[in-house]
C-alpha cells in the first residue's frame, strides 16, 4: 500500500509519509499471518480533515452526527482495476483534531495513535469490521499484532 496525503496543511503532529507507510506495511504483515492478502499492490488515499468535515461525512455515510477519528471508504469490488500501476484500495479520512484529543485523553503518544487509526482504517479497507464480538476481537488482535511490529504497546489494555 502507498499513502497519498490530501490536505492543504499537514498537521504538525502527523507522522511523516515514511511512518505512515510503515504502519500500513505492518498492517499487511499482521493480516498475512492469518489471512490471504491480495497480491496486487494497492494504493490508499489519505485525507486529513477538520472536525466539521468528518462530522458531516460521518452523518452522511454512517448516520452518526458527531465527529469521529477515522472513516474508511473501500473501493467497489466490481470496479475495473487498472492494467498498470497501483490498484486503489480505497480512501481513509482521518480527523487530526480527534486523533490528538483522543491521544491526550488516553495517555498515548500522538504518533502511536495515528499509527493505530491508520491500521484500523486499512483493516476496514480490507473488509474487516467490528460489528460483532468475534469480528471485533479478530480486528483487535490484528491491530495489536501490527502495532507490536512497530514497538507500540497494546492500546486496549
């Protein structure tokens, strides 16, 4: 996976592209330990937004009229993939304000929380969810495995 940051002004606390790519690579490694991962390289478009924009997106697409930390928009599986170059995996929208606030409230480093939420969103792009208890436990296990690859402690403890 590759990352493209689509925002006019990059938040100061946001990890650099290499760190974001490491988080995505760790996610792929953690998933591949227990699941088949599609072989074609995929591209993730990352857009960083403010609380108003993510609240609007959350209300429109999830029916929840409040800001959230990350939203994932997977590519339609019936979409014709390009013959050359990277195939899109989907779009991630992350709210820097929410990420920073949550990190402070939870006593985590902002960089570690960014990595976690990028991994969480990437898992959604790979069709993982946390609606049921078993699915949530599986997703949490993969996230923890991926975070451990980067030396980041389990955020659920």
